[in-house]
C-alpha cells in the first residue's frame, strides 16, 4: 500500500490490528511452553521445528524487505540494531546504550525504534504518567510483537521453566495477551507500567489505575513477588491487583491480590 500510494480514505477507513495467536484463539490446544518457544505466528506455533522458518522470516522480511522499502539505508547497522533491541525486550528503552552496541548515533537508534513501531514489529509500553505522591520514573519499555523472533535474534535457544529467559518470555506473553485483548475489544484504556526511582515496579497497569497486573513465571508466589503490587496499593487503594504466574490453582491473598495461573482449566477463574 505504501509503494502504490494507496488512498487510505482518511476519515472514512477504520483501523484494526491483527495480532499473533492468543490463548483464547488456540483454545484447548494451548501449550504455554510451546508458545513461549515458537512464538505467536500461526505457522511457527504449529511447526515441530520452527527455527528455519523463523530464520527465513528474519532474513527475508525483518532485514531485506525493510531495506527494500527504503526505511533504512545502512542494512548492516540495522541488522545489528535488531540483535541489540531483542536483548532489550521487556526492558526500558535506552537509546544511548543500544546505539553504542550497534555502532550508530543515538538519533539513528531512536529512528530505528520508530521503524519497529511503524512496521508493527514491536510495541513500546509507556510508564504510567499521572503524578502520584512519589516521583515516578522510567523510559518506555519495548516488547517485540512475536516471541519467536525475539528468541532467534537474542540467541536464547530452548527456553526451560525456571530460567531467567523463560521469565522474560513469560512477561512478553502477558503483554501480548493484554494488548490484544484491549485492541480486539476496542477498549478505550491505555496499557502502561508503573515504576518508582528505587526500581520497584508493577509490570502492567490498565486505565487510570483500574487494574494492576504482575507477571512472574514462578510455580510458587511468595511475599517478595508481591512487593510492587502492595506498595502500589498504598497510593492507589482502589486498584484491582492480579498476579499471573505458574501456580497450579487460583487463590486470593489476605490483602486481596488475585493469584491467577497462566493455564486455568475451562470453567475456573
């Protein structure tokens, strides 16, 4: 459409986002370990060996097609940028550090992030901005639109439960599910994250502190996992709080935090 100078009927055409596979779309065949390793693209998720398909997708589209569109002039530098950006998945964006890692200027790195946004290859999660009693801090976080791509670019290999990389992938998946739900249900609510200068944070906030969600790939949630949600409630006592995790059954803490398994059986909470 960009090449052909298509008339997009400004003011008359509606925009819809088509995301990768969600747990609800997969249904009874949903397998969290498979999804975190293979990614959200249907063909990759279904493939018994998705590595070659992912490598072709990365080589033919992420690098070559973006260059063919004239979006970048220096393809090797953009390729290095993709590798560096994948290592930042789920973290606040630091333009200077990534620019140094891939040998470009900070403005160029910032422009490259804009390309990821424009091509829907990644999304930036802003920090919650409404001023509270404490001074909030943090740059936007970056989440790639597909975990399979992140895994290959970051050379993660097979993700196993209990590893740090599995935890990072789990957080990306929760972001994917939340952002897809908001988009598909046409909710007029922003998805953000909350963070204090001390580093204490909550992964996701929906709306104006209506719902706060933490993602932990842990089979047993303990007190230290809930610290961010509890500190957040000190300033926003009406916020609903949820912990998405790998515990086998849903439960609620004494102070009202809902512990929800990533894979609830049909009919459960």
